[in-house]
C-alpha cells in the first residue's frame, strides 16, 4: 500500500500516521524526522537543511526530492510506504508522480486531514508537555484536554512548552506554505485529486475532518480506509 498523508502542522497527523502505519505494516516516512535526524548526527545534509528548518522554510527541492526518492527505493519500502511531509509543494508532487510512473508504481491512497488554519495554530501554541510523560495530552485551547490549572490533567505534573511550538512566525510560515493552493501543499493535494478524477478514482482520495478529538478522527479515518 502506497499512501500519501497530508495535514497542516497541528492537525494531529503524527498520531494518526502511527495508527495507519500499524494498520498496514508499512514504514512511516516523515521528511521532518529524516532532516532532524541528520541535523542531530551533524551530517552534510543536516548542515545544509538546518537554517531552512529553523526559519520554517522548505529545504530546497534539489535537496529534498532526491533524498525522498532514494529513501523510497530502500528494502523496507518494497511492500509500500506512508509518506508524511512530502510532497509539500506542487513541484515535489509532480516530481514524485513522474518518478513513480517511471518505475511503474501505483499510488494507492491520498489522505488529507482538513483543519481550519486558526484552529491548527491554536493547537500548536496551546500544547503543553508534561514533565513526567510527553504522552499525557494537555492543551490550553482544547476543552477535552485542558490542563488542571497549570498542572498536567493526567498526573498533576508540571507542564512546559516546546520552543518551536511558541515560535509564532515559524508556525505562520509553515502554514503559509501548507494552505497555499497555487504552488504550496494545497496545490500538491489538488494535483493528486485531479489525477484521481481523471484516473477512475486512483489514487483513492480520503478527506477527514480534523476538528473533533483524536479518537473521532481515528474512527472516521479507519472507516474511510476500510470503505
Ligand atoms: P515537519 O516535521 O514535517 O514539520 O518538518 C519540519 C521542517 O522540515 C519543515 O518546516 C521544513 O523546513 C523541512 N521539511 C520537511 N518536509 C519537507 C519537504 N517535503 N520539503 C522541504 N522541506 C521540508
């Protein structure tokens, strides 16, 4: 199963991605994770990418496109993959589609999580991390998981914020790219929707409303995947 996974920063894509990956037993390939791993290992790729990432800009296509296309050729991708964070613009979408065509590989599914831009931003900026366990959900802007005063709602532990969650400029910059339907990520999604329409519904397009809580979004996503 070859799947593309779209959703703005703050839409819960990480959580849902892990569920899809387990369902199909395919590797979850996240461009952001690959870049961050290279930065922490101090590789040449990491050095080139760091400045762009710190500013919330895209790493140039000349670096990103070959990196992902070669990752998709690794052994663990033989039975499929879940690609998350790529393509992020129209040029990357076209490059991916051409590369897959060349190899005779069919893209099966394109998933998009729909979320209003302001809600996405609040979710990022409202996120609070429990010092005892990062998985304890706390968000000052989401009623269902509001902290207990300034303490973790699960265990009462102290809460802190993640630096990049509070960098409003970088969040806006990332969302500018995501919601851009001329050349940005929305344009990439529309590109695949047009292909699907011309191609008898292949790839299958699945749109999920990301506004409700994590459990509801998962249920909706799984039912659409099984339909
Ligand atoms: P993410 O973890 O997906 O939010 O990605 C973190 C950062 O990595 C982004 O803000 C970009 O700077 C960079 N990045 C991730 N995916 C791509 C991509 N497909 N093309 C260019 N840059 C990317």
